[in-house]
């Protein structure tokens, strides 16, 4: 499984060389997006990722720094699909699942596309709300969702809005925290994880590292960077490595890594 970090910045004002949160996972010949911050399709396409191989888009929660590029991602897939022979595209069964907790946000993205004359996207969209448990399975690629309290506890009868995602492909496991209230919300998903990707937009690096230190985690990566990392990444990385050693890294836009390499270097 290969990961490409398309955006690594939290929801602050525009920052040099960083865009809002999104990353792509490539497994076998399929592509999966986790979150869809601004410019994610632009960065993915220029990185050589085959957007026509997109099978699912997993949105952790509907804040703008996680969905701001969703409409453009859907548009770009359709634009590229228009260049492909229709018969060949049909044989590829182009169905894209979109998991997002707020369907009004999704419908807004689709409405925006309609305003551009985007009526024939050359693929089918299937939208669903995530809930605790397995939310996606295709062969050996599986995704499990677990709610967190980043957007608060819903009123009785209402649905959770914010989720963390555990991705499993064969014997590899990657956990993305999404945004959360406290890092302990990840505890039930950490067993056997090869790589945990953790946001620091709302938390201190040293607090997260100290919580994760007792775990035997081969790799810990930070994404969705907050003010401290954006201001002085070297100083913050020094703090993190004082606790977790070289198994911790800070993701940057455009960074690519093979999960087997991360596990092998632990």
C-alpha cells in the first residue's frame, strides 16, 4: 500500500507549500482518498495517481479543511473520464463510494458541479453515512470507522458527525485519527496498527507522543498540522523524537511512502 500526502495543513489561512488535509492510498490497482482538502485532485494527478482508479472517498468530518476540494475531485475524475473510450470505461465498473456524515454537504458539492454543466461524470456515485464498524470492503481492502468527539456528542437520535478510519489491506493496517477531542479516543483501534496518522491541529505534539509511547507502533506520522508545527517544524519534531524516536515523522505535501518501508524501518 502506498500513501501520498496531498495536503497536510489544518484549517488555518493559506500557508506556503501546504494545503488542507487529504491523502491517497493506492492498493493493487485501486485508489482511495481520505479527506478531500483543497487542491487534492490537482496534487494527486500531478503526482501520477490514476484518478480513474478511485474507488472510494472517506471523509472524516464535514469541516471545510477536509471537504473543500471534494467537488473539484469529483469533477476532475469526470473530466479525465471523458477522455477515455466509453466502452473501456464501462468495463472498468467505475463506481465511486463517498462516505460522509453530512449529506447536505455532499449534495452541495453535487449542486456546485451541476452549475458547471457537469451532468455526465462517466462514473456512478454512491453516498453513505459512516457509522461505527466496517464501512467498506473490497477484496482484502477494508475500512472500519469509529466516531470521535471532535464535533461534540450528538443530541438523542442524531448521528455522529466525526470519525477516525482504520484501513486494512492484507496484513497492513493504517489508522487515521481525523480530528478528535482526546487522543485516547483512538485506543480501541491501535492494536496491530503499522502506522497511525495523527492530527496536531488541535493538540500538542508532546501530549500525543506521550500517550502513544507505551504502544508498540512501528510508525507514527503527523498530519493536519497546527500552528506550532507550521511555525517551527524542526523544533516540534525534536520534541516528538525525544519521546518516540525515529519512528515518528511529520508529513509534508507531496510526500509518498510505501507502508512496507515504514514497517521495515521500525
